[in-house]
């Protein structure tokens, strides 16, 4: 039985891979990867590439991924399961770990930089935000999340929530957040296709912000304080 590594690919930039992840991508005879892993990272793979990415609403496909992992673990000494961000942050890595261990497959988790940290805006800052929460905008089976426990968290990061941004914003306002609170969407963070959009929570609730998934949805005072600085830094980088 081969060893399976659950590897985090980070938010997209290959230079944000851990050294261990980089080495495993070079060594693995087979890599099962998510749909949104950046092509530059997939280009590091020397072995067989197997696309097991899921679209929203394809939760049943997870069982097929389990079976594939088991099959490849029986055929190869080293198997990499490559996931965007971190395997244990809305990556279903826990489900795959449990399945593999139940079938006697040795496993190891290689953490990655979660996309929740890839906005370039500090999620905590003294005097502005003493904590943050990362939530999913979509529950298993397509359900809507209960945002009440997170409504008063100073900085809120919503993953997989771009498609439901208006509902999320309206719900946060209903739960007491100000319609004037600054928001930020970051499409394809840390990649050459990154796109940033600032708005207020009220503007998002009214459907005035056009966003293309995948995108981070960040809410909090830190956006208003730091996003202008991030934009200035990126302009300086472009200017060279």
C-alpha cells in the first residue's frame, strides 16, 4: 500500500507552496488535483495528472474521489492529493483522511496557505480588529449558512460566497452590521488574473457589485484602512 499525501497548493502563486509540497509534486508518480489549482503549479508535476475537480452541487463526486485515491494507493508507492489553499480549510481533507485511514492507507497532511489569507489585507490590526472568522458561503447540498454566530466578528472572510454575495450582505445587515461597512472582493488572489473590487456592504446587498468566482469576500474595518495601501503597493509593482 502506497502513502497518500494530502497537499495544500496555496491560493495560486507557485512561490507560496511549501518546500515539502514542491518536492512531492516533483516526486509523485500520480497527482489527483482540484479544478482550481493554478496551471503554473500543475506544470511542476512530472507524473500523471488526474483532474478530480468538482463543480458546485457535485457533492456526490466525493465518493468517487475516495475510490480513486484508494485505487492509486494500491498501485503506486506515493500518491499526492493536491488541493487549493489548505486541505483542512473547506477542502474536505478530513473526509479523505478518514476514508484512507479506515482502509489502511498511510497518510500525511502537508498544509498550504489558505486562500483566506491571500487578500493582502491584514485580518487583524490593533485598534481595528481583534479577531476574524472564515466561513463558507455554501453548505453541503447547497444549503445557506447560519451567519448569526459570525455577525459581530470584526473581520469576516467568506469563501465560496461570491455567487451568494447579495444574500450574504443582506443577512449580515439584518444581523446588525452597518450597510456602510467596507467590503472587498479578490478574484483569483495571488495569480496574474487577480482582480480587486471595493464596495460597501449595502452596495453588495443591492446587487451593485459584479464578481466572477472564485473570489474572496472580505468584510470589516481593515478593508477601509488597508485596501488603499495594498492598491498603492500593487501599482508600484506594476510600475517596476
